[in-house]
C-alpha cells in the first residue's frame, strides 16, 4: 500500500468516525427534552408560572447550560486542559465561539425550552430539527460548502417534514399556547443553524471540547444576566426561584438533561469539525426520533398521524443531505 492509499484510508476512517460522532451526539441530546419537561413539572418550578410565561423555561435553560458545562469541564480538567478555556477566549476564534454561544444558547436554547414549555416535548423538537436545512444554506454562503441537487432535495424534505409535523396540534387543552411553542421552536432552529456555522469557523483553531466548554458556560452566564427581566416586572424573583431549585429533584432532572446536552454537544462539535457544519447538523437531528420515543413511552405524550408522516419525511431529508462516508474526504463539501 503506497503513501497515497494509506492517507486515503486514514481520512476515510476519520470520516466514518465523524459520522458515528454525529449519530452519538443526536442520540444523547435526545434525552434532554424529556428531562426538561420533568424538571419544569416538579416543584418549585411547577408552581412558578406566576412569574410570567418566559421565566420557567429561561431558568431551565440557564441551569441546563451550566450543568452541561460542568459535565464537559470534568474530562477537560482530567486531561489538563483547564487553562485552555481562558487562553482560547482571548483569541479571535474564541470570540467566534462566544458569538456562537449567543445564538445557540441564549437565542436557540431559550426558544427550545419555551417551545417545550408551551407545546410539550415532541412537536417543538421536530420543528427545531429543521436547523440542518437552514444551516446547509448558510454553510453554502459563509463556509463555501457545496450543495448538490440531492442535498437541495434533502433540504426541501426537511422543511416539508417540519411543516407536516406541526400541521395539526395534539387534541385537548393541555397546550393552549401550542402555536406559540411552535414559533419558539422555529427561533431555536434559526439560532442553532447560526451556531453551527459560527462554531465551525472557530473550531479551525480551538479544540472542539474546549469550544464546547466555553459555549456552555458563556450561554449560562448570558441567561443569568437576562433572568431579572423575564419575570413580571424587573426584579430578582426569577433568580430567587433559580437558586431555590438547586436543592430539589427538579434540578436533578435538569442536570440529567444537561448531561445529555453536554455530552451530545461534545460529539456534535467533534462531528462538525471533521465532517463540516451542514453534515454535522443533519446527523444531529436523530435527537427528534429519540425524544419522540422517550416522550411517548415515559411521559404519555400524544402524537398525531401527521407527526409520524412528518418525522419520516424530515429524517429522510436529513439522510439525503448527509451523503456517503467517502464523500467526507473532501471536508466541508457536499457533492
């Protein structure tokens, strides 16, 4: 085997690992919405709605991002990478990561938790999964990733699947603000797509595990600054509720959600670094299927026929966008 063939095989092996990392990220992130829902339904958060519509989801977003940041910090400290956090933040790529944390954390995470709060853990998850379609278009514009005819068909299927999923709300009065939740999920989709593009640019010079650690802590800090403004009137009631949640079972549920989000994001960022932003985002949306199954089995969430059809169409579109492992040898290039 000559040097060229060895290099080809090495790159192909890395590409396959990238695909596996993307799937792992989606599988792990899929547990988060269920535990978010359990946390929001447990005292003291379950009776905190009097603070306003946005307070509880924003508290959950803050606690989850800090929790996931700690889960990621532990292995980084173990591997002697603690100092890399401060060093990386001072660089231009580090500032890209901070900007990504604004869109993926404060904007997208807030939209996602609000969506779950208003419409349950199933439908907003599916709607937010359109972010690979948005991300693929943005990747073409900003990262010069090429999109083939097959890729564009996959993008259109993602959009069609998302529309089908949200076409008919679940029956009953469980979620009176259902369509508001769907709108928040759309916001999450846009935020995550922007995060994928910006973080991918930053990870050209920052290790994925360090980039993720910065992202999670920065996002949690942003939530802390916003919390005084999300309760009824500018006050510290939301912050008070956040700290009173820490010694309760509600926080345990959110910390588990943070574990799924943190480790899931870890593999997602590694996949993006190897496979490019558009493929990483497309692989990641397997979390929709995982979340739907867990919510139906453990929470008794109701789903409609249109949801089932839509999720099949959406996932099929994602597969078309991803492509074959051998195509990943030309990184950030969808053929």
